[in-house]
């Protein structure tokens, strides 16, 4: 089930715009969620984004963000997923999801760091080889 979030108050309709108007803190959370949305499917209305893992991790870490998401979903006529509700079951789901998301993120960063380090080592070896080759060439020709 895709959760689609409007990117602007105009795209969300009058209920969504009325939800955001009186509360600047809520508007800031909605803007941060919008920055983390994935592209929406082709059949979705324009001006919407799909709530993916990155946005879910952001939302599920704090109660006010979850409450804001619930009000967005209510204002746009969507059902609220189990993990966005308040309770022990949702807290356990969110804790497990955040731990898995962080592990995957850290593993990807570790792999990327290893690849960059390995590439730098290879580049350094190639540069050293070129330098040694140039030094040997200079010694053979007597030109320094």
C-alpha cells in the first residue's frame, strides 16, 4: 500500500491547506517529510510523493512527526498504517524498522568508504609507478 503525501498545500486540497495554515511547526515537519519522499507512481495525482523508507524513518522517530503524518493522512482521506499509530505494537515495529534502516545505511556507507579507499590506493600505486618509471627514465638518459 503506497502512502502518497502532497508536496504542496495546493496539491493536497482545502483540508490539507487548512491543516497547515495555523501551525508553523507542523508546516516545518511537512516540508521535511516532503524533502524525503520518493517519486510517486505514474497513476498517482501530480504534486504527490510516495512515503518510502527514508521518510518513514524520519517520521517514526518522534511522536509529533507521527501525529503530523496521521493528520495529513486524515486530511487527504487515506488510512493510517499500523506503525504510525501510538501504542506498544507500533513502538516495537518502529524500533525494529529504525534499527534495520540504520544498519543498512551504515553498511552501505562502510562499503562505499571501502571502495573509495581501495580506489585511492590503486590510484596512489599507479602514480607511484609513473613516478618511479619517470625517475628510471631520467637516470638512463641522464636528464633530471
